């Protein structure tokens, strides 16, 4: 009976102690886990007293728990899935459909606990064979602590298999089970959690030291955005081949390649910490895997190639490759992330890994330190080596119209073209002619960033690079203008003119498509504003030139001279309105260019000088762009519509007064003037509202209002201010000629 009992304690049944399931099915390594103990004494045994039967029945449940825990450990530690795609039938019979490295880790911990249990059973056997002592009392005394340990562990694995718990979910379960009032059980669960954390730390080390996502089964809380192979059951070999084919220097990895998988994020790791882990790993990937073009460029700069001897747009195929690519990549990657820094990161993770318990504060401090190291080196790469400030200056020059002479020349060259509707097939090509002419006149060879600028019409076709259109030496735009005149597209089609900026690696990390779209939005607004200002100036110059010509022609003819003077006298109210338009547009342009753009640019430059953190710099730049948009009122729909209407009214006014030949135009001019007065009054009323003036979104708005209303004209004529409707000073009606 002694050996029957001891064998049952190790999971082996016989004639004295039986397993109820053996009567219905043969047990194998992949048998489903039982929901309740199935070890019982044989019912036909009569020599055991009822009290002893109850005690034996209680003892042999430990054997059942041991067997189920051992089978779980065997299944979880089975590595047959690593073998070939066509395993033998014996291997296929025990193959796990969804392997889990976290289950394998806690299985290792369970094996440790079971080894202690086996040692206790062996010690009991030795003690019983050496001395004549009561069997049941000795067994009960020797295994007392396991009555506290094995049943909760059995419930744990039962829940794991029933709910298919793995990865971060398994860490959550173990972390919750650690909070119990039994010290021995708490120690065991903490040991299992320690084993599971070893896997997590290994994954963190691969991610934060080498930039490699080591997660074949989708159990890590960092996951590829587009990688759905784990959910669809792809083999380990297929996944490895796919990951090997993926390009590590593709900056789409930075924006869309990886994300935090909340289902696998342990509850005791805050989202802020998880985001730091995500950022650090992505930064290490960038630092360890520079693009080929950047490596060539870096090699050329070290060889001191004369500046300007090659085009900037790409280096592929233009320079001889003298070094082994893998050696050069390793050297440059090591230069971007020194080995000493990588060793420091690895040491911090190793200290966490060797700790017997998980300390939340130590973990968060280590992650923050690693993130700071990665952010500092990424800042060095983007700001210093990639010349971020030079590109910011180029974006300011071209997207924020800091190169005013270039855009003034461009608008003058394209003025006649823009008076006609754009033609769908050649709108961009037609614009490239004045664009290149303006570049030849105003852009010097030292401006290395102009070749990155592309002019495009989003509604009309593909992008045309500035270097792809040859500049004609003669004015060949007249034929294009005649063909455009036959188009049915509205005159407002030119408002869609936009710019694109070609960005090299690694600046795509900083200048995302969303950032460049914000620049383009501000550019379109500023270009319309500058075009409106130019039209107002050109209309005045054109009419004054015609007036002076008429005066010089008819100055000796008293009749015609008096008619010319009368016409000039009748046109004075119209020129007063033009001056009001020009006054409003000039002040608005001055406010945006000086009070908004220049002030925010100075703030951005100060932060760039003080910051050494990439993420902080990205945040400051986004604040800079958002400030440009908000202080220019582009995010307020009512103001944007009013400003857009005012600019369109100004352009219509200019075109009408230059082409004024009949009385029909007079009524249209009166309508334009009336609409302009309404819109300008509405603009002033909204701008001086307490919601805008009293807020911090536009700190220089008071200056703009003061310049507009320096003589109280707007305040006296604006309708609806302070709920008082005030009569507007009468404007002389334009007399018909």
C-alpha cells in the first residue's frame, strides 16, 4: 500500500488508487485538463477503515494536481513546432496549435515547484523505509504545505487553458494572483511571474537595444501595424521570412509600422511608459539602420566633395561604392548609437531582469532613462547631421513666403495666366513657366533647397518637379493663354496652387505628411493674400498710367481735357474704396508675416537651441504650426470664409475697374463695394469680440485691430458692434459715363 500511495502522489494510478477517466478514454500527453480531481480509492477495497479512506482520498488529490500541472508544463514546453513543416505523426499528435513563450516560461517555474514536491515525496519514502512510523500521519505531515500550493496552481492553469491566456494577459493574471494572504503561495506565484518577466525583458532588450521586434506569437505589447500573420496562424518560418524581407530603413515604420497593442499591455505598466518603450525602440531602429542615401551622403561629406558639384535629389548611383555595404552600415550605425550607449541600455535592462521582484518605480525610471538616451541621439541625427534648421528655414522661405521677391516675381509673371481659368490637362505645366522664370531671376545657386520644392495643382493632375521643366528663353505663353481661354473651369481654380517639399531620410520622421499639409494650407492662404495685394497695386498703377497717358495726349485739347478731368472726379469714390481694400489687405498681411510668423519663428528657434530631445522638438514644432494656423484664423470657419470672400471681392474689383468700358460694369462695381463693406464690417466685429481679443490664441490681435482702427473708421462704420446699428457715412454713387 505504501508504494501504491507514493506512486499515486506522483500521478501514477493502479489497482488501489484509480483514475475515473481511464474507464472512458485512454490518457495521453494532450488529454484535456480535468475540471475536478479524478483520483479515487478503488470502491471494492474493504480493509481500509472509513476514517483512513477519507484521509487517503484527501492525500491523493495532490497526485492529481501534480499530474495535471506536469502535463501542462510538458505541453507548454513542447518545442516540436520549431521543427520542419512536415513532422512525423508522433510529433504532429503533440503539436501545439498556438505556441506561447510566456506559457513556456511559467511552465519552467511550475517544473521548479514540482521538483520540490517530488523531493518531498522522496524524502517521505526514505523516512518511512528507515523507521517504523505511521504512514498516513507521516505523509500528511510531509506534504502539508503542498495542500496550500497545488490547488491554487491547478486553478491557475485551468483558467489559462480555458480562456487561452497568453502574453501580457498572462502577466496580468499572475500579477493579480500575487496579491494573496498566504506567504508560501505568494512566493510561488511571484516566482512564476519572475519567469514570465524574463521573457518580457528579453523582448524589451531586443526592441530597445537592437530595434528588433522579437515576438513570433503576438504576445508583446508592441506590435507591427500591418502584421496580421500571427492572428491568421502563419507558420514561424513564414513570419521570419517576411520580417527578413521588410526594409528597416523605410520611415513608414516610424509613423505606421508599430503600435501599442492594448490587449497585451500589462495593467501595471502605464500607457505613458508603454509609449516611451515604443518610441525608444523605433528610435533605435532608425539609429541602427540608416538609409543607403544617407550613408552615401555621409561618406561624401567625410571625403570633402566640393559643394554643389552634384544634385541634391538623391545620391543613389552617383557615387562609387568603395566599402562593403554591411561593414559601412555597421560603422555608421555604431557612430549614430555608440556601443557604450547600447551597453548602458542593456545593463539597465539586465539589472531589472536579475531582480527577484518587479519594482514599478525602478522599471519606469529605467524606461525613462533609455528613452532619454534614444531621444538625445535621434535629436543629434535629425537636428545636427540632417540640418533640420536649414530645412525649417527653406519651408519658411517657400511655404510661408519669406522669399517675398520670388513670389512677387512669380505672381507678376503669371498674372495674365491667372486671369483665365486653368486648363485641366496643362495647368501645372503652364504654371511652371512663370515659376522657373521667377526662380532664374531671384533664386541664387547657393540656395540648395529650391530643388526640393515642387509646384502642383491638386485638382488637376500629377506633381511636376521644378527641375523637370525646361525654362524657355522666349515668351511662349501667349499660345498657352489662348488655349486656356477655351476652358470651362472657373477662375477660382488657381486658388488650388500648392507646393510640395521633397524630404530625405531621416527628416521624414520630423516632417510627416500631416505637418507638410499644414504648411501647404498656410501657403495657399498667404499666396492668395499676396496675389490680392498685388492685384490692388497693379490695378492702381494701370489706371494711373492710362490716366496720365490720356492727360498727356489731350492736355492741349480743352474739350477732351475737361472730359478727362470730369471722369477722374467721378472715379474718386471708387479709388477710396480701392484704398480701403488695400489698407485692409496690407495690414492683414503685415499682421500675419510680422506679428504671427516672425514672432513664432523666433520662439521656435529659441526652443531648438535649448532642446536636446527629439520628441520635445516635434511637440514644439507642432505648437509652432498650430499657432500659425490659429493666429491666422484659419481654424475659425466664419473668419476664414469672410477673409476668402474679401480677397475674391478685391480681385473682382480690380479686374472690373481695369476693364470698365460700359455702364453695366458700374452696377457690378457698386455691388462689389457694398459686399466689401459688409464683409469688412463683419470681419472687424468678429475680431474685436471678447472671445478672440481676450484669449491667448492671438496675442498680437490687439495690435492688428489698433492699426485697422487707428482713426476710428472701422468702429464708426461697423454694424452690430455693441448691439448698436450705426449709419455708415454716405458713399458717392458712381455716375455712369
